[in-house]
C-alpha cells in the first residue's frame, strides 16, 4: 500500500487545521468558505425520486438504466447544444472526483506518457497522473505544449479555483490543435451552469467541435447545480470510442452509481427550475461577498463563473489565510492549486445566507 500512497503529495487540506482552529474560536463562530461543498437543501423532487427508488435490492448497472441515459442525452442536447447524442455517447460515474483521479489509469496510461492540466488547477488532476505513474505538467496555453507523448489534456472551464471561462474561440482552437496531434481532450465542465459575467460553452457544442465528438469527453456533475455532492452523481459525455472501453473497465471494477441515485439524477436533469433557484442563491451571496472583499482591500481576478472568488491582497496566501482566520473566516490558500496561486485565496460561495452576511460584516468592521 505504501508504494501507492508514496506517489501522492501531502493532502493539502490538512495544512488548514491550525487556521480552522483560530477561525472556530471567533466569538461569532467560524464562517467556513474554504471548501465548495453545498449547504442548501436537496430539492424535494430529487429527494422524492430517491425515496421512491429506495427499495432497490438488486445490483445496479454501471451504464445506468435506460431512463438515466435518456435523461443525460436529453440534458446534453438541451443545455449544451450538442447534437445527435445517443446512449453510446454517455456514461454515468460515481461523482466526478473518482473519475478525475482514476481516468489516466483506466485509459491505460503509464510511465512515458504525459498528462497536462492548467497551471492553476484542481489538485486531483495531478493526483490522477501520479497514480498512473505518468509524467505531468501544467500549462498556460495548451497549444504551446510539446505534443510528443501527450496523451491526456485536461481543460477546466469554468475553472476551479479561478472562475476563468474559456471562450468559444479558445476552445475551438484548442480542440483543433489536440486533434491535429492525436491528444485526447477531457473537459471538466462541472461549473458550467454557474456563469455570472460569462456564458460558459461546452466542448460538445458543434461550434467548437465541428459536429464531431472524436477525441473529446466532457465531465459533468450534479454536486453543485443540484446540491447532490452527498449523492455522488456525475456523468461523462463524448466520444464513444473512449467511453465504450471505459464502460467495460468500470463493469469489471464494479464502479456503479447506486440505483436510488440513478433515479434521483433522472429527476434532477429533467427539472431546470431548481437550478435557477440555486443560481439565484449563489448570485446573491456572490454579490455580498464580492463587495465586502473589495471594500476590505482585496483585488478579485477572473471569477466570472463558478462557486468561488479568486482574491488577493498581493501578499502570501498564508498571510491572507491567517488574516481572515483571525476574523473567523476560513478560506483556501491559492497555493493548493499550483505555484501561480501563491498570492491568492479561493473564497467559496457555499455557506448559508446568515454566514455570508456574518463574513461580510466582519470584513467591514
């Protein structure tokens, strides 16, 4: 076991514990804005679908029920603008994090292969490369990478942690470059429905891919849009030549979404109203936090989408974390997401209205 765990970096969130203790000791209690975990209720129609499917004694299938595949294909066409999406173009997964961590291994990548991801990125992209023992590198512009040996290119738009959105033109250029060099593009689009000052576009949109899904896979999650982080509900959509072998591997590995969760996803993808309501909640919290941070001397970069504000006081991120912890506010240091984030912090919108207002009051005091 140590041979596997030794490939991994120190779990970054452990470094926050001293600051969490400081923030927790604040007279008004902690306002935890460090992790993007939903705090609002699961919509009733989704809860009902889960409960109605609770009597599920048999094993679920890895590919999901036909109703689930219908729900995914319908949503991909309706929401992303994709065309001619069939069941062969989709694959349910057990939350997006397990997919990110294990995709290089499931693709058969290993020593001598290369994986690339944004220079400011979700740490699990690197973890996945380490688990597969591939080489890995961070990029500013993926088309400037050496394509030799590059087997997997991660995109993330809207970005975690920065909230940056890749334009349709940028996505089209990157997809063309990747296809020219035979590089698989996997686009993490888990925050796509949370655009504020930009309208995020999927790699599955025909204006980006020319009507072909060759060499393209998009990753989507219901954790943020539907408050289903606790359900572990997500899916892939894209190239059947990639998803078909992944389905077979995942069958052998027993990587199946529970039957009640599958039923809940059908309900969630069939309803847009709860997504609108949740967006409004986050938009209101974003306005309050943004104004408070700016008033406290922060500068905010990007942040045109997603569930975070990417903020800086032009000092070490750890100095900023300590400064806010003294005020009972816990945020994530930008260094967790790469060396380029060393002077930034990531401030999550995932706290109750009362806690957001409390944080704003403390920043204004």
